[in-house]
């Protein structure tokens, strides 16, 4: 099986599964080099722009005409390189980290200080143009971008950085307030003739959950919140179609989680197996996998 596996699988199995005492340094180094020379990973690295971004977008999980995305964006390409076994110290990560750390700042595009507002505007990436005529789009993009950046940096090994942990606590507090509010039970309203997520609602996003999954210190410090999050994900997400209202713009909800997203049937069957594996890993890292009914069935 090892002979048939790709270099990333062989390297990660050897580096992450084989006990330290049984690993040979020379073999580990050779496998790491094979990962760095793996052509699909090199192709991803070559697509990175000089500013550290991929495809001039931050959030795209895949191409989307409605969002104007032509290919996966920075957050997902960064994560893909990690999954392919590239060490976090490699140049693509360092280049991206500089921009991602800027995203953690609290500056907003509608700041009364023009210089500050312009710096925030530059952080909106794919929503830069739309935010010029709609400040609400800018505020939404900054919030989601901040969560995506914190998630990516946590995944990239920056779990001890005070900027990442501080942002994580702020995000956790916002979600905790939402979970305790009436909006958690009734998160929808009508706007522009459509059902939309109430703009005052701050449900967990997939970025926030992944961020917490890779920040064990924050999990320990916010144990009560993690337990409430487990209760929240024990209920299935509503199947009702809705939009996210960003300023005046209606967006398809790609990141917001209004309950358990796994959608398994009574026998534990799921339609999206890759997502199910990813979600189960996050729940395992959060210590919630045994608490969520659907996770126990899958």
C-alpha cells in the first residue's frame, strides 16, 4: 500500500503515525524532500501571487460565478499545501502569513480616519470593489476574512501567537453571545423579498470551528463555550433556503453553520464523504465527536 500511495501520504504517515523512536532521520528527510518535489503541490505554490494571495481572492473554496471566483482562494490553497505535507516554514506560507496577520487587525473600511479606512479597504481582497459602494459588504467581508485568517494561521502552526489567540477569543465571545440569544432559535428574517440570516446573528462559521479545533489552549480556556457549541451542533441545520445579507447584497451562505451540517440519515449514510471526514476530524479535535448524534452514526 505504501508503494502505491502518493508522496504526501507516505510522508505524513511516517512523520505523524510512526513513533519518534522508530523513525529514521535520513528516511524522514528523503520523504520530506519528495513531498516538496511533488508536482501537484509545486503547481499550487507557483500560482501564488507576490502579495501572498492565490487568485486575488481569500475565501473561495472553489470556483463560483456568483462570487466571481475562478479557482480556490488563499485560505484553501494554504490548507491544501499543509495537507500535502509541506512544512509551515516554506516560502508560500511565509508570504501568505504576512497578509493573513494584517487581516487580524480591527480596522474597518468605514473608519472615519481615511488612512485607516484605506488600509482596511485593501484587506477586502475580492470584495474590495463591491465595498466601495456598500459599506455593509465591507463589514461582512472584514468579519469573515478575519475568521478565515485566524483559522488559517492556527492551522499553519501559529497557535501560540497572541494575535491569533486574541482574535480567537473575540470570535468565540461573539459566537457565545449568539448561542445564548433568541436569534439562535429564530435566525431568519425577510429582506428584499427573500429569507435572510438576520444581520445581527453571529452563528459559527466553518472557519471559526476549524480555528478552534487547532487551538487547544483556547479550547481549555473556553471549555463551557465548547460544550455549548457541541449542544448547538447536536441539532440538525435547518433545510430552509436562505441568503446572507451583506449590506444590500444577497450572498449564498457558504460558511455559516446553523446546526449540524453533516446531514446523515438514520443509517449514518452521508452524501458528501470528504466533508464528513473533514467535519469528523474537527469534532474529534474539539472533543465533541462522541457528543454529536450524527457523528456517532457515521
